[in-house]
């Protein structure tokens, strides 16, 4: 092979691999990406039942019900809407009524959601960023209490 | 007082770094050995100052000096000693201090290895290293000062985030940082070569051990982080394709490519420009990782405090160094003398394919990690790119690479013979296919991915070791002679074989997760939960009170096929100071597999939620990573690297022999 042919082989192989990778990425972008929605978004955007989404909001006070075998239902709300969530599994340590939560799963009907994972917060101050943004937008954000004393 | 001295030492280090940056650069330009000699001296001084500063902060932690804001926010007098020490870097300010400490440490090591590095190269390298140090010292001093005082001093601290109160914190961040920051040396060497406008095989020989060392530490750091998340978070997962994990995976992939491309450069004096670019990209990805984790654009256990000012500052550093080094590359790289081309079917050809796949895989991870951030900025839509995306894009790029790996390792340099190579691997092919079929038959009806993946892993392990066997043994050789010959092989051959076998072990571990079993239920005392062949019985729930937490521990007896094989304890803890609950998983190791149980909430009827997993061969995931890192370490002790490069580059052959 001449120098030129070799260079062309290399460029050809690299081009093929990159093209395959690009194809995979574009296809996966269409297929595997999950949108984040608040309960109000679901109604506003009329998200189709059967869609896989991330649902974020506050856990409604008094809505958590525990059934047999770790079947759990609770309601996720924001300022405008409420959605009932079904989940089977262990709840994260910092799951509490009145606190922010993000659940991933399938929207079964405009007001019911089946979660296959409920995301944990990593510490007690952490409000999922998406939830905080939504609440700020709706004007219901009180801010987190600043526990640290004044620095000099 | 010591705290103020620590603060002062940090500022002094900044001044010394300025000297380390300017004087050697000028010296290299003017070819003045006296000015160039400032580089190693100042690098050592910078290291001494930062080390003192780090010790001062550690001292404040050990004494629970809550008049220091950082100590107050992240420590507690009742905290065990090990977490007082590791708590130093269990927060934003302290972890950045550890970052520059390691940066300065690498600079100091380059400074003391003056005999093996040409003076000009050393001066330029340390100058570039100083530039990075300056940027991060400025960042710490202006936005993240760990020595800020509180008046009046509180009596008690706020305690460390309980998730971080684990021996993992003592190991994971230092290992990871040595890896991340270690790539700064490859970066500095690359920039130095560009500044000098000269690069050759000697450069590659000097840079390779640094890259290899950083790579081995990064491998350990990632594996340790993965195991920590696995046992601490209580979800039984070991990799979540979380952006923070991806932030460490990207430099690892680029670094793996770099380790391989420097081999080509060293042996064949080719791929120069690409290697330089890769060195720049690898460290750029390390910086990007630091930005993603530390700036607060992602919320996770790693982003200690969200402060927009810090994010902007790190973004500035990111743009300055990535932009600056790429501009330098665009300006100077065309002046570098191109190396020879080579045959597509050859060891170097295979290594090019390796680089191609690794770089492309790295790019897909990059897109998946940054696309949601970019989309949110541009359209405001919030999306999550999770495991399905990465499984779909990353695996199809990595699997062909793994299939080609043993072939590439067996190919000869310069001119390989594909058929001849394949023949040397006949036995390996045969055994792997047989293993796959046997496993498939035994697990018939189960997931197909497991036998296929394990087959691939077996192929990788055998294919890697085959190289050692065929190089030391042929038909009729007595075993003792073969053993002598194998021991006489270069350490780098053993290192390569081990590292690649480690990849195989990890692949086996990952594939076997497809056989994992998960069960969930609410148990009262005496009740049982069954998952596959395994079963647990809840014996009792014991409340306990410890120094800084109280817990309810569920004691479970584990049965396999009805026979008792052990007990495990899983705890729900409440850390009193922060009022934060955590779950501690209970793990029983059986061979290479594990039975893993975690406790959920107590139910109104007195039962507790229990999640039970059986994870066959799961330990191989981390053992494999450990073997990879050991392989890297053995390569580092190769004679070729220990002895050092012949000093003057003039004596190198002026033109590479074309590979015909």
C-alpha cells in the first residue's frame, strides 16, 4: 500500500466508527431520553399516558399510604396540580411528607403515575434542583433556612 | 494562630507559583540554565507551603477548632478520629485544598527527577504546572477559603454529612485526585513540548510513566467510589451513569487512550500530534469533571455547597486552560515533525483502532453528560439522560474494542499477519466459545447477556495470558525452562497482560449482574423473604445508641436452599446532629458473590421493609479494576522506565525508519 492509501484507510475507518457512533447517539436521543415534568406541566403540556417521565414536586402532607409488601402510594403536588403515584419498593431515607421528591416511571393516566424509582436526596438541605426551579417559577419558594452563623 | 499561618502559607504558595511560572519560561526562552534551575527549587517550595497549609487545616480538624467556619460546618467533637482526618477533604474548601496539594506534589516529584528529564523540558513543564496551580490557588483564596474564622466561636460543630462518615472517604477522594490531577503532568509535558516546538520518542518515554501512574490511580479511585456507592447508598447498584460518575469516566477513557498512544510514540515515533492532543484533552476532561462536580451545576453528594461565584470561577479556569492549550496546539502543532505512517495490520495499527474506539466512546459519554445541561440553558427543557442512553451508545462501541483487544495485543509491531495472529489465539477462541455455550445451556431460559458477556470476559482473560504463554512456551519446552523464560519477559509485557486480564474480570463481573436476583417485602420478626435460592429470616430488630448516631439494626439469618449460611445486619441510622437518616446495607460475601440486604421504613403493623439481592460474581467488577491498576503498576517498574531515557535527544536517530 502506498502512503496515500494508508492514510485513506485510516480516515475511512475513523469515519465509519464516528458515523456509527453518531447514528447511535441520535437514535438514543430520540428513544431513551426522559423529560422532567411537574404535575402542572403534565396538564399544561398534556403529556400522553404511557410516556416515561420524571415527575417532580412536593409530597402532599398526609397522602402517604403503605400497603402490603411495600406497595406505597403518595401524591405529588405543586401549586396547581396533584398526581397520585404508585410505587413498590423502599423509599429513600430522606423521603418525607411536605418535602421535594423526584420519581421516574410511566404516566398511566393524566392523574396517576407508576414510579419504578424514587430518587433519594443526599442530605437534608437538598431540594432537587428541578423541583426548586419549578417552585420558584410558581412563586412558592421560601428558600432554605440558613443554618450557618455569620462569618467575619 | 496555626490556622492563620496555614492561610498565609497558601498565599505564599501563590507568590512562589508566580515565580515558578514566569522565571523558568523566560529561562527556557533565553536558554539560561540559572533561570531554568529556579523551576525545581520553586516547585519544591510551593509544595512545602501547600503541605503546611493542608496540615494546618488538619490540625484544626483534629482539635475540633470550631472557630474555623469550615471545621464548624463539617465536623463534630464526637466524631471518630478517622472521620476527623478524612473530614478535611469531605467538604468543598478542603477538597480543593487536597486538589492543589496533589498538584503541587506532582510538581515536586517532577522537580526531584531532574536527572531523567532534559532541563528545558523540565523548566517548561513546571512552568505550565505552575500556571494551573496559580489558577486553583486563586480560586481557593478568593472563593473557597478553608481558613475563614467565625466570631463568636460555636461550641459544637454541625457534623459531617453522614453518607461521608465511612472509611471510603479516607480512600476514594485521594486516589481519584491523584488520578485526575496526575494527568496535569501529561498536560504540562504536552504544553511544554508545544512551547519548545519539539517532540520525539524521548518525550514519550518520559511522559509515559506519569500517565500510567495517574491512570492506575484513577482506575482505583473510580473502582473505590463505585464500591462505596454500592454498599453505602443501599440501592445495590454499582454504577448509575450519574453525571458525576461520568465526569470521572471521561478522563479515564481518554487517559486509557493516552497510555496506549504514548506506547506507539515511544516505540515507533508516530502519532505525535495525536498524542499531544490527547494529553491536552485528558486533562481538560479532568478539569471539566472538577467543574461539573464542584460548581453546583449538578446536585449530588459531591457538590458540597452551591455558590454561583465558584461555578463561574471554575468555568473561567476551564475556558482559560482548555482554550489556551488548544490555541497553543493549533499554533504550534503544525511545526512538529510528523512521524512515519505504518501498516494498518500491525500492533501500532491496532493501537490506533484502540484510540479511535476509546475516543469515540468518550465522546458519546461527553454528549450524554453535557447535552441535558446545554438543552436546559438553550430551551429550558429539563431532561434526564440515564442508563438506557449509555447502554445503547457506549456498549456497541466498547464491545468491538474488547473483541479486538487480544488480537491487537498479539499482533507484531510494524507488519502484523492477521491470520497468523488469529492462529495463535485458536485455543483461546475455542475455550471461550465452549464456556459461553456451557453457561448458556446451564442457565437456559435466563438472560442471554450473562453467558455472552462472561464468554467475552473469559476470552479477554485467556487472550491476555496467552500472550505470556506463547512468548515463553512452545511445544516440547520443559515447564521449568518456560517459567524461567516467562520470568525473564519484560515487566511491561506482564503489566499489559495483567491489565487486560483485569478488564476481562470486570467484564465477567458486570455480565453476571444479569443473573442477579432482587426481592422486596415487609417482614415481621420470624418471617422470611425469598429471592431465588436465597432466603432471609428476620430474627430481631435491635435499637442501639452510638457516639454520634442511634440506629435500629435488623438481624437477618441467611439461608441457601434451606440451609443456614450466615447472618447479616442492616441498619437504619439517625445522625443526631443533622437529624439525617441513613441506611447501612448488610452484606454477606459468598465466594465472589454477595447477598445484600437493606432495611426500609418500619410499618405501622410492626413489620419492616427489607430489600434482598443476590449478586453472583459481583466482586469481580472491583477485583478486575484492582488487577488493571496492578498491571499498570507492574508496567511502571519496567526496566526501560526505571533506568530512564538517554539524556540528549541529539543522539536519537534523526528520522524514523519508515515501516515498509
